[in-house]
């Protein structure tokens, strides 16, 4: 069973590691190959997955939109949001001080206003081994139904790939309802 492309946004505060996550998921770089450069606007990475959805094997093409966290690109947000199927919100220990307010703003714009369900969103806390406590995020009750996952690209990359596949399966199931 072949499906059309899923458009998934990867968005969060600047310097939260969105590009590192996108590169790792698309296997375009290793977890320890980290050169931090701000994304200018958006960068689209394509990923193909083979998943079991509702007891059917299917191939899924995912367009992972690695969106800049810089508010100077806010005028592009309507284009980012158009036709979106899911949103991955990323934050990190570097951004935890602004994360709660920023994540709420991004959730409202990209998830609530796009009329996506909580199952079509996930929060990734991009952290190191000694900083995997999700409680430090201190997110609002808005996120009570949203999956929140601590991610360490250096030691837990395989776990991230499994979590990503499960998330894409959840998005597909939400779309099929």
C-alpha cells in the first residue's frame, strides 16, 4: 500500500537541535556529526519508511520540514502550516528558559489552528545523558495529551528512530479516522 507524502513540521526555539534531529532521522549525518548553523527559513528532508499500519504493511514518504526557530521567518509560517499532517516540537536544555512560552505559541499556531489532534503532535526534548528529565520543561496543561519524549542523539538514536516510526503510525491512524 503506497500513500502520498506526509508533511511533518519540525519546529521549536532557535538552537534546540531540530536540524540535528532531521539529519539523524534522514540518515544524512551521524549523531556526533554536529555543526550548529541556524536554518534559514526551512529545509525539507525526505524520508521513506516501511510501517505496519492497522495490520497492513505500507510505504510512507515523509517530508520533514526542518523549520527555523527564528521569529524573523514568522511571515513564512502560513506556508509551513499549509497542508501539514503532523508537528514535532523540539526543545533542549539550551532553550528550556524560553521553551514553555515558545512551545505554547508554536503549539497554538501549528497544531490547534491547523486543527490537528494531540496524536499528530509530539514534543522532543533534545538532551544529553545527564539531562533527560522531562520535568524541567515545565510545559502548560495544553501539553497534557501530547506525547513527550526525551531524546539523546548520541546514545539513544535507535530509540529515536523507533519513536519516530511510532509517531508517524499515530499520525496515519489519526488521518484514517
